[in-house]
């Protein structure tokens, strides 16, 4: 998988956890900016993109949503070192368990 459909979770408004959902999708290159826009009940995105090492960028919209909510996000982007903004992420997004 190299891309995620932008409306993949559009109608899954009750989802509370995306724990490890794309963990080790090593060919994934892009994340849609609006991927979790309709998911207001999210509580856990830990390891959501863990070791997705081909990601080109990490959408700021997702970072902002996660950081502005009461969401557990440890190692959400662990190992995504190719992303152009990886080094700018808060350590909590990058550190392993």
C-alpha cells in the first residue's frame, strides 16, 4: 500500500482507537490531510504509522488534531525518518514504547 484513500474513515465517526492500524506499512508514501477529520471520539493513535519508513511528509493537520485532543499518541510516527518534517515532531511521536 502506497496511499490511503482520503475518505477511508469518513463514515467511521464512532471509532475511538486507531492503534497500530497502519503499523509497518513500509511502502506507504502519503497520508491524506483529512484522514481523521470526522473522527471526534479518537482516544488512541499509538503506533498508527509505526515504521512507515517511506512516508514523504506527515500532515500538520493530523499532528494538530492529535495534540489538541486528549489522545494517546506515543510512537505514532516511530521510524518514519524519511518524512521531510520528522525531525520537527515532538519526541513523544517518535519514541518507541
